[in-house]
């Protein structure tokens, strides 16, 4: 596989050991019919290249990197979902909810995600088909 310049792509950064985060990644990969998104664990080398040290330590958030701009928490989720198109475009309605309220709810889920959804001992192992979407 040729090297992908992640700086020029849409990259979803996620906690590689979180079951909820991995489930979200699985769902986006399944629904991303145009292969718009790439994925990388916050614990990986792509995160080290594109994100600040503070961002890489923020394992309680999905981070979305698009054209040099970084989105966090609920804004990241809304950008990703709306980027899928189709029925997911309805997620744009979420922007009508104040960011502080969206992020308050997001933080509650993030704080309890291991307790509610579990934790993996290792970062996800991609299937052969997924390898082209996952960055180190």
C-alpha cells in the first residue's frame, strides 16, 4: 500500500482500547461508501504527527481532523456523521443544540464509557479489508 498523506485527508482519531469508540469506528467504516475517512488511534504515530501532545492525551474524546482543522467531542461526531451523507445528513440538526450542552452530555458518556461499554487490552486489530482505512 502506498503511503497516504494524512494531512490531506479526513482522519478520525479514537481511543484504541475503548469498545464504544471502536464500535463507532466500525459503524463509520461500514457506512462510509465513498471512503472519505481514515482512522487512527490516539495512541498511534499518525496522532503524534498531526495532533498536539495535549490532544493525544485526551483519550476521552473522538477527534476529527479535516483539512488542517481539528474538531473535538460532539463537534467531531456531528462533522463525521454529516460527512457520511444520506440519512446521516440529518445530524446537522445537532448544530442547533448549544455546544456547551452537547459537550456536557458527551463528557458524561466519555467519563463512563469503560464502565458502560468495556475496555480492550490492546488497540483494535484491523481486518484485511479495513487496513486501507486505518493509519498507525
